[in-house]
C-alpha cells in the first residue's frame, strides 16, 4: 500500500492480489485545494504505474468526500473465454433410447427394442457449429490476461455419407442405418440372416448392422461394426458388435465363446458366458455363473432378477433382486470403477514390477563386471561388450521406469477420483457374496435384505436400507 502524508493530507492506494482492482483512500482538511489533492492522487497513480481501468469520476468523488472512505479507483477487464466449436448431430449418437416397455400385466417387454436409426439419402446427419473467439482481459497495470482459446472440431464423414464443407454439414449418400463409429458419421446397410448362423452361413463379418432371425450356434462368429440383433438365442457362438447387442432369448456360453459390444447389451438371461460391454448390460431373468464386465451399469430387473455365481463388474451401478445362493455360491459384484481403467492400471503395475526386476538384475551384472575389472585390471573383449550393452540397457530401463511410474500415478488418480457406483439389491444377498467398490471389499457372511452398498465419506463400504 502506498501511503503519502503532507501536512493534513493522508493518501492511500491499495491494489488487490490479482491486480484487477485498486482502491483509493483520501483524508484531507477542508481547506486543502481540490487541485492540490488531484495532483497528489495522480502522482500516486503514476508511481504505482496504474494504467488501465481508471474511474476518473471516483477521483473527483474522493476529493469531494476527503473523509478516508475507501473508493474504487480502477478495475481491470476479465478475460472472456472462447466458446468451443461443437458438432450438432441429427441422430442419437449413443443409439435410440433402450428403455424396455411395460406391458399391461406389469411385466417388462425386453424383446421389442428398436436399435436401428434409419435415414434417407440427402438427410442432414451432422453440422459443425463454428467456435466463438475469446476476448483477452487486462489488469490495472495494463498487462494482457489471455483468454481461453476456443477449440475447433472437424466433421468426419464415414462410409455412406458426404461432407459439404462450405455448408459445414454431413449428409447421407444412401438409405440405411446411421451411427457414430470411431468418431465418423457412417451410414451402413443392414445385413439380415433369415434363420440360424450355422453351417449354411458360416461366420459373418459385416461393416454395418446385422439382424439374425434365428440362433447363433456354437463355434460360429458374428462380427459387426455397428449393432447386432439376434431373434433367437446365442448357443455358444461368439458375437462382436461395434454398437449395441440385443438377444431376444438367452446367452449360453461354451468354451471359447465370447460376447462383446461397444454399446448396450440386452438379453433375457446369461449363463456360463463371458461378456464385455462398453455400455450398460440389461438382463431380464438372471446372470448365472458368468463373467460380465460393463463400463456402464449392470441391471437385472425381471421377476427373478438373479445374479448367482461368477463375477459381475460394472463401471457404475449394479442392480438385482437376488444375489448368490443359499449354498454359498461364490459370487462377486464390483461397481464404481471402469473395468478397462482398472485393467490398464493393473497391467501398468505389473509392467512396473517387471522393469524394476530387470533393472535390479542389470545393475547386479554391472557390479559383477566392475569387480572383475578391478580384480583383473582389464576385461576380455566380450565382457567389455557385455558391460557396454548392459549399461545401455540400464539407461533404457530407467527411462521406461520413469514413464511407468508417471502412468501408474495418473491411472491411480483417475481410479481414486472416478468411484461413483453403488450396488442395489431389492430382495436378498446370500452369504458367500463378495462386494467390491473401488479398492474396498466386503464379504457377506450372513443374509442381508433390501440393501444398497456404496462408499461413505471415509471411503469404506456402507450398507444402507434400500428405499
């Protein structure tokens, strides 16, 4: 704070910590001339090098009042952040709403779920909304405060679409199913199998949506870059869908059979299957003795809504009515952490351990060779070459170790800050069930009913009555 006294005059200038405001305090006797006071104020302003945002009428106000009141002298200009460009899609990029419809009798229809978004040639599918530039700010000392720059986006036209750059839009080139695949707007035809996927069809690999009216039999594979609909059951077959997967009946797995989809999965039941899902898993009757991994939620909400045996992992919530069995069937429910993120973390930790072990061995070899050199005075040529090679290896391993440590810490931070899930059981959880949320585990050793599990403020799993 500048402070200047002259006879009966007290003048003070105070600036804020962020250099965005300055306040003036002036205390002077009535006989002091306005001109003299104004000169003193401007002298103080110049000494403090205040250049921007001066409110000159407030200087006059301070001179008139001259009672020591704190008066705003200058105010900087806050930066205005730019508005990022965005893409406005004219279709549901995550697929149409997949909420099952309730029947008049109170049951839920898991069968009539529309997954296909049909478009016609010439339809506008997406448009780019340009960015709005930001406006730099300035503090009271005339220093520029850079505004957050607006980010631009690029329209990406995939197969079956066309980019009209002058109009900033993407249109369909043909009739078909529209989807967002790897960031590109794509219109694909729909391949329909009338009957089973069996020896009459062989394996199916299609760039688009596949509709199967019958079953997918054991040993056969179905791959689609978009959605897959199965009108019957999956009886040991493998399915890989780049979009959503709907199976009207059940999924029964066998050795080597795997089910994966990037979107949501709907099925009547799951038994002895391995499932990986990038979205939500919604099951009508139950999940038995299966491995289910979902980045979203796992919801079992039919009349039985059973999860018994195996392991179910969800990035968000898990909901069912009954978990486990009276005989203590091993059942694991894990929620709240992205399974992919956790696998990445575990792989990084494993890699970190392996590099540390390799580094230790390499340093031991260097120590051994150094002792041999000290003892013999000179190493044989092959030992010299080995020493050089191992030293280079140590340099590379130390660099790799450094990168892995950073990656491990980043992933750990993401894991610790992304725990949001909870597990809700509408009827009973049988003993033998293991509940995992984040890095916390709770083993159920006696039956509990109508309960939800989630982390409390202390980071521990807490059972709460299900409302």
